[in-house]
C-alpha cells in the first residue's frame, strides 16, 4: 500500500467514526470531554485532516462507544462481507 492509500484508509476510518457519533447523537464537545482532547482537535481528527496516533484513534472510538478491531480480509465470515460493503459505501462519500 502506498502513502496515498494509507491516507485514504485513515480518512475513511475517521469519517466512519464521525458518522457513528452523529448517528448516536454524540457531539464533538462530548467526545472532547471524554478524551481530554480539545474540541478543535476532535474536529480535525474526525474529519481526517489530522493524522492521529493509534492511541488517540482508540480513545476516539471508546468515546463514541465503538469497538475497534482487526479482521482478516480473506476470512470466510459474514462479518468480512459486511465490512467490505460498509467500507465500499464509506469510500463513495
């Protein structure tokens, strides 16, 4: 994967977290309170404008009450198909 693809994958993850927060009615101010980050930094991280560390990404996911996990793309599992469909939709936005 080249740097452009890494950047796009990071932005997709951030957009997904942002959309989950919106669906749950969780504001950036609430995320800032739970993580200790400034609201402006939360905004930059969720928009994908700022490349956050893995630790900070996990803190964001926790504040949004979301699991962050890794799954083999080639696993024979319904979850893999669900994730492929979901990631495809995120990439279209």
